[in-house]
């Protein structure tokens, strides 16, 4: 997996930077700061979310395959999970390779050599 900053990710509603993550009961979980992707399959695996706590700036992973609805007017993503049920696996971007130009080239040409 590779880490990519949210401000480098474009989605139909704009950049992911600052996208709020809400629980199914509209409780703020945090704000997207990055993503983890599988560069070879070009698949989003996790959102890297900064916790919405007053004195806690820790980052957590939220699985991208969690059912969710985009709320474009609120620049938010509502996940179909109660806030207390979300597994908050801590994340440190220093421990994961960052997405590179080499990853991009490898993904672009993966499977094309036959």
C-alpha cells in the first residue's frame, strides 16, 4: 500500500482534503487527511482520518469498502456504521511508503506487457 495526501486526490465533489467523515448518526468522526491505495490495482483501501477530538490529533484508518454516502453540499462522507463501531486503527504516515512517480508508471503499465 502507498500513502497519498488528500489534497492530491480528486473526486467528483472536489479534492478529498478536508472531507468530513460522519457516522450513520451524523456524529463527526474526523477529517480526511490522506488515503492508502494499492498502486498496482489502483484501488482505494483506506481513508486516513484525523480524529475530531479537541486535544487529540491522532490519525486513524477507516476502511474504504465501508458502505457510505457522499454528501456534496456538506463536503462530507457518511459511513453506514455507528461511531462507536468504527475500528480506529492508528496510522503513522512515516511508516508507509508514499505514492511515487514510479508507482504511477508501474500502475499505468501493469498487465500491458504480454
